[in-house]
């Protein structure tokens, strides 16, 4: 019984489980890489959100209010 035998129940092949039982560092590397990718995605999203120009942000409309009239100068000409 190895510590990664539970992978068999989620569809891993016996060869993959044998490799993980022999070299558990591979599982640790996988987890570290996944966490790093998630952190990078979060950082990229934050930078994108923080650097939006005011005219790029969607304005929340109040309930019951009439829609704003479209017209006038475009945002670049203001």
C-alpha cells in the first residue's frame, strides 16, 4: 500500500500510481506549479482591473432610473 493508491479511484493507471509511490516529489512539484499558475492568473487579473481607465469601467445603473442618453462626444474627444 502506497500513499498514492487513492489515485486509482479517480482514474489513474497503475503505472502512474507506481511512479508517484516511487517518486513522491513529482506530486509536490505538480502542486507547487498549480499554485504558482493560480497566483500568476490572480496577479494578472488584478493588474488588469487596477489599470482600467474610468471610461472602460461599466457603470452600475440605479434601479428605476431612465437609461442615460447616448450621444455627445466619444470618450476620446472629451
